[in-house]
C-alpha cells in the first residue's frame, strides 16, 4: 500500500503539464475502467494523480521515456549519479553539450533530470537537429535530487502492471481495448500564432496531426473505450470534436501580447465521449 507522505508525483516540470487543472480532470475520469492509457504522457500529472494499477504510458521524447525506465529499473544508480551534479553555469553548459546517445542509460537519465531542474523555466526544447537548447536558469537552490520522490516513483512503477513506450502515439492507441480509459493530452493547437508552445522536439504537431488525432478519437470511441482529450479552446478544435461532450475550462496562461500578465480565461477544452 502507498502511504500518503510517499505518494509519487511528477519528477520533471513539463511544458503543458496539467497540474494547474488537475482538480477538474480528476472529477471527469470514468468511475471504472480497465487499463489506463496515456499516449502523450509528458510529466504525467494525471497519471500520478490516478495511480492506476494497470497502465500503458508513452511519449515520443526519448530522453523522458528513458528516464521513466531508469527510475523503474535502476533508481539507486540514478540517485548516486544525481548527487554529482552542481548548479553552476559553466558546468550546466558542459552537461548540456554531451551527446545523450553516447552516455549510459543512467547517466542519460541523470543528465535529463539535471537539465530539467536547472534550465530556464524547466522547459524541454530541442533545435532542428534534436539537441536540447534551453539556457541555464540561474535558480538559487534548485532541487536537483528529490530522493524521496524518485524512490516513491520507482516503487510505484514496480508495483503495478505497466508498459512504457517511446513511440508515436498512434501505435499506442492501437493497443487500446474495449473498457480501457485513454487520456489524450497532445501538443495544443495554437490559440494564436505566437502564444502557444507546440514544438517539444524536432517533430512538430501540425494541423494535419490534429485532424488525424480526432479521427483516432472516433475510432477509440467506436471500439468502446472511454476517451478524454485536452486541447485549446478554439473553433478549429471544437469543430473537429462536434457531437462529443465538450467542456470549456479555465486555465492560467500568458495571454496578452507581451506575455507577462497572466489571467484566468476559458482557454482549454476537455472533450469526452462519455
Ligand atoms: C501537452 S504535453 C503532455 C503533458 C502531460 N499531460 C503532463 O502532465 O506533463 C504533450 C506531449 O506529447 C509528446 N508528443 C508530441 N508529439 C507526439 C507524438 N507524435 N507521439 C507521442 N507523443 C508526442 C511531447 O513530447 C509532450 O510530452
């Protein structure tokens, strides 16, 4: 049994992370379901809130998925490695410049967590060659190592029936069966051309991808799955999911053109087939 103080939580800060709207999401999940499937898992805010006993999680980001796997399979070595990092600008750029493909899986996960905790805003962004390019964050005392949480996450991942993939989301949606619950949290369709962050990696998520995703939503619905999807509150998205249950929800986002003032507005939609 997982005790309250050791409840695992997301181990990275993630752009588009759902922690802000988690109280709304948790009230919208189906009462009962078989496998929990999250094809765009990112930091896994809803996954760690639900803590399902049977799950399939996936993300196209190789570094992120390697980190989930290392936490599951080798948390002791990961913790040891994280102890060696320093919050120093020159050191940060040295670690950032390393080619992750040439590191051991543990060092690769350790580099990923270190960069996430010390880079500006905890963003993950890659340039067109697929290299992480966020600058040093200059934070006073970032928590590079949260040992208690990493152990809690590891223990949880080892206590459940879970499959963890690094694939395109479509391949993972193919695994869904009747009675499964699929939560789709893709890169959002932009509210306006400059405001939104849709490029998590060298693969962009285009309008064509949003259309394809809505077709997959319909296929999952036909299969008898429970499907819930988050996206931006735009006419384009609402048209794509016409006929389903669409709820507009409030979220804090920088919405004026300077991007420095934040206010609450119904900027997101939550779409369900149940
Ligand atoms: C809005 S974020 C998900 C945030 C997540 N719900 C959280 O709580 O942190 C979207 C995620 O989709 C992933 N992604 C983008 N394109 C993808 C694709 N084609 N297949 C699978 N994952 C993809 C990105 O790497 C990113 O982690």
